[in-house]
C-alpha cells in the first residue's frame, strides 16, 4: 500500500445516544467501508473504527455537529 494513505489510526467518536443513528448513517455514506464497534456508556455512545490518516478529512466533514472525535495511532492502541 502506498505511503500516501497515511498512518493507520483508531478513530473514536462520542455522541449522545439519541444522535447515534445519524452518526451511523453519516459513516455509511463515506467512500470507504467502516465497521464500527459501539460502546454505550450512560447517555452517550462511543463508536470506534480504524481509518487511514488521509481519510480523516472525509470523516470530519461527514460527522454531525454534536460528535466529538479522538484519534490515536494504531501502534499506541495495540500497545495498551
């Protein structure tokens, strides 16, 4: 795979549970496949999925306003 795809990241998006469906629909519309894992906690849900660095701009532009995003390199994630 060419180095232009960027680093492999774990993307975490936190949303209010009531906004989860909108978030998942936004992720389904991306130009690459997303297989998210969902972690409910109280009134929020954390959605996690891997992505390459070059895909972040597309991810950010697709997310609903109330979404909160965190990224961590996959090497850091694996080392946990």
